[in-house]
């Protein structure tokens, strides 16, 4: 019998702290300088979702040894990297980590390790994974405004110092809008992941969200949505203009707004990529412009 240990990769997170307060004139101010009595927001450049329960390894023992099987239960491609470490008395151990792209809902037998017969075999493994196919290429740069109503205003653009500083959110846009504004799909695609049950700040900084995989392999994410307002399900196909949810103020949000970001997998990391809207945010949406 082979002995094994699972090693989990621990990402390094960058964080910034912002203080929100109202001065004597009733003006709301945000600052990175500590203010007594201010509301504190800690922003971290984390993934919107965690996938450890949906992208994982199982092992199958057989007379020839042990096979490591990688599972992708998501409705999107996932790039995985499987490393074998501390291997003893085994053959079939790769010299380098093995990378593979699993298609949506795919399972693959990635490695088989066999005992040498010279002693008790043992090993450990580490699985890294990133949502999205690294071969994806952005086919659409200009996006129609993904909401009904307006005009609204941008409260934080790409590279914003509050929370758009890390690679996962550097090119995101925050748009202030009344809670309950209809949020629509900016492009056609498949709903990969949703969160619908967070109320208020809750336990996750992104609040309620919808992630959509586009046909070119990129993904758009809609964050801080209203509690239990998401009306689409994982695996559902949506079109440009399909109602996804209503805007809200959930998670690590400084006020009612939509956080919109486009992402893809680069270097085994899901990061934000540049995009633009087809028209100014402070105008009424026109879905005849820019969609597919």
C-alpha cells in the first residue's frame, strides 16, 4: 500500500486598509490614514471564489500501483498543476510538475505511480489550479453597459488605490447605483459560479456575485449583488442582456455599487484584463451597441 500526504498551496495575499468617516459638514470621506471612529474596510486581492471542493484529486489503488485522478466539477475549463514530492521506492514519478487543462465537468487519470518492490513506497502531492484556459484570447474589448437605468458614475476605476491594486482586480470598475438596479449579462456565455445567500458584509469580501464564462474563454464577474437577487443558475446559458441579478451592497462594499471585472487565466493565476464600455457610464445603456 502506498502512503501519501496532500499538500495545499497557500496563496500570498496583499491587503490594504481604507477608513470611511463622515466629517462635521456631513461629507463622506475615504482615506488610507487611520481615523478614530471610522468604519474600517480591509481589501485583499483574493479570488472571488474558492474551488478546492470542486477541483480536487482522488487516488485509485490497483495491482500496478496507484493512479491519481483529477476532477473538475465546474462549468468552465480549469488549468491544473500536479506535483509529486518526497517520493520513495516508486517509478513513474515525473521530474517536473504536470500541467493539464481540464474541460468543464471533466475527470482525467493524470498519473500512475508504481512501487519498485525495494521498500515501502510513499509520496506526497500538491495540486494547484486556476480557473480558465490559458490559451483563451480576448475577442471583445468593448462591452455594453451591463445594467438597466442610469445615468450612473464610476467611483473607482482601473488601478484604484482602494481595492483595484492587485492582479485579480487591477482592471475592475466600480459603478455607484441604487440598490436593486437590474444587472444584465454584458456578453453571452455560461454561468460558472454564483453566490446568492450573503447578507450585509457577511463572510466573504465579494458578497453575492455571478461569474460568466464567455465563448472566447474570458470571464466576466459581477460583485456585491443584492441578497437573494441572483436569478440564474450554474451551468445556465445566458445571452447579452439576460437579467442576472440586482445590484446591492453586500460583502466588503463601501456603498451600493456594482463591481465589474473581466478575467482570464495567465500563468496559472486568474487575473483581470483590460476592457472598455461602449459608451460613457453616465448615460443610459444601449444594448444595440457593442454586444454579440
